[in-house]
């Protein structure tokens, strides 16, 4: 009955190098897959960088727009005690018919200056 224990000792001794060889093979396969994915990762990194730039431009645009709108609101709030009925901004500040963004920027510049 105890003869089978002697079989396990050589099997254990032989399994260590086999496991080592298999693990090295798997490690090489994983490295090769990583190298093959390299160009895709570079492309994704470039896409993320371009999206980051686009978000930064949008943020700057909205900050400028908010600053212009704040200037208009502050100017209207300062005029409120003098006149309970404020005329529309178009009536107080003559501005050529521009796009909405350009109109707000022009009114803000008039109020600031």
C-alpha cells in the first residue's frame, strides 16, 4: 500500500521543470499579444489626446460665454433700482443682427467699456 508514495516523489520532481517551461511559454505569448496591441494603444492614446483638446476648447468657449452673460446680467441688475421696468437688451444696446454668441459678446463689450 505504501509503494505508491515512492511514485509521487519522482513525479513531483519532474513536474517542477515542466510547469516552469509552460509558464515561460505563456509569458512569451502574453508579451507577443501586448506587442501586437501596441499600435492600437498608440492610436487610442492619440484619440484621447485629440478629445482632450476638443474638450478644452469647448470649456474655454463656455467660460467666455458665461463671462459675457454675467456682464449683461450684472449691468441689468445695476440698472434695476433706477427703473422698475427694464427695456429689452436689444432696445437699450443697438446691435446689428448677429448670431447669438456674437450678439452676447458685443453687448458684454459695450457694457464693460
